C-alpha cells in the first residue's frame, strides 16, 4: 500500500510540472532538446498521499532518486528508489519484488491530483505539501 502512495505522489509532481496550458512560453533557440518530463529536482519534495481506503501517507521524494514513506506520526513505512519512465513515475521499494509505475492526472485548483497504477487497479489522491 505504501508503495502505491509513493508512486502517486511522484506522478502528481510530474503532472504538476508538465501542465501549464494557460500560457505558452516563448520559443528558445538552443541545441538542447526540450522535453515534457520533469527533472528530478522538480519532482523532489514532500507529498501527502491519500489511498482509496482513507489511509494517509507522507512521502519524501528526493532528487537523488530515493524516497521514504512515513505514517502521520513519522514512522518509516517504506523506502526505496524511484525513476521516471516517460509520463510515469516508477517506485522500487527496498526488499520488494519489483517496481510499480504510476501515472498522474492534471492538478486541480487546490493542487491535488489523482495518480493511478499502470494497470488501473489503484488510484490515490496526491497533494504536494513541501517542495
């Protein structure tokens, strides 16, 4: 369950970084490729993830590709590594059987967004609380 929360948080950050429909930026002349993916620094931050059953987890996503999930009392419930795969964020918890990838939706007016597992079986609500 914690793995799912962490993934959702990161997906939300990714969605928040890539979504800005109101104003198109001026084109920049450069030899560097431009992408819609967020940098690790943009994704890094603290997120509050609410699972479908109401469980709330705090997730610290670090720019070095690691993450730590805690309960609301500060007890570590999961940790591991994360990576970006296109429009998904994938989490690989320490000691677990593999990673789970999440896709984030567009942030609402209050900054919250939904994140869903690649197979659509789990959806969470994610809110960035520190960044």
